[in-house]
């Protein structure tokens, strides 16, 4: 199975730390964030595609010198990044399998939860959050099948904690047959692929006990104190 890491963003909210370094290479507990992402996919996928754009040469050098995963492909997001859905589209011709996982390159996930997600034909990872109004709430039926994503809903709409979309997905290659619309933000959104697939196929919602989004310098500072090894094996073994 392939794994896709979306790592092409400019990291504007992480500035000034990302002025001369891509966000996936910022240090987290002694290792680049990207190293933790690769570890979270170990023994789940056998080939990783890393979507790059901003300061891509640095990621290329890191991957050439790492020993966390042997089989990988760097995919440049051209001509310019136009959202997460566009980033995924650039991988279409580089995929080696019909099944693939997708994760955000600046978020960390439980490896066990990713393993459960990988066992689905189509799936989306979610986590219960009290601050669900800051994210997209994953609405599902009683059987746990995805219905839709309710983006940044009012707090009165759901009881806290509510299941949020945390940016990890399981797809089959024919998902690219759908015509992805341009969102209100003027980008192609990967979450729209989930909604399109759900019209024709069951998309299972998989709950995760751990999610560590690293969006800005304050979040990176806080992440230095999180027990990441509890959820992802240590890069040092």
C-alpha cells in the first residue's frame, strides 16, 4: 500500500521559523516532524509519496540521508500549490497500488489508528474535540459511515466533544475519476473527495485517540512536551 504525506505548504503561520526551512523539517523532540510522520506509517505502507513544493531541495536532502523508509518518491506540486486536493492529484501517476493512505505533513497521528484506517476500503480519521467549532465535524450515521463534514459549525449544533476531521484518509485509486470542484477558498480540497466517494460507496469513520496538529510556533513549543512516543515509536528506537 502507498502512503502520501502532504508536505508542500509554505508554513506561513509558522513564520519566522519557516523563512529558511520547510515546516516538515522543523525539529520536534530531537527529530524533524517529517521523521515522526514516516515512523507513523512504518509497517503500514511499503511506499511513501511526499508532496513537496516550498524549499523542496531541503526535503530531498533529508530523504536521501534518512533510513526510516527505503522506498519513497518525491512529487513536486506544480505549477503552484492549489490546495490539498490538488496536492493529491499530483500523485495520481506515481501511485504503485490501488489503495493508499493520505496524511497531513504537519500533523502527527497514532500509528495504531492509521493501521485501522488502512484496513478500510474508504475511510476518514476523526478525533473527539471540545473545540470542534474550530474544525470540521465529521457527521456519520449509527453504523459509523461518513455522511458529510460540517465546517466550523456553531457550538450550539453539537454536544461536546464532537468528532472532527483530522486530515488522514484512506482512498482507492478510482477516486480520481471524480471531478473535484474548486472550493469557496479558490482551492481543491481533499475532503471533497471524501464527500464524492461517499455518494457511491461506504466511507467508514475511524476514531483516533491521538492527534497532534502543529500549526504555529506556539503549537510547536507545546508539542515538545507531548508524549509522542506513546503513540509513535521513537526515532531512536
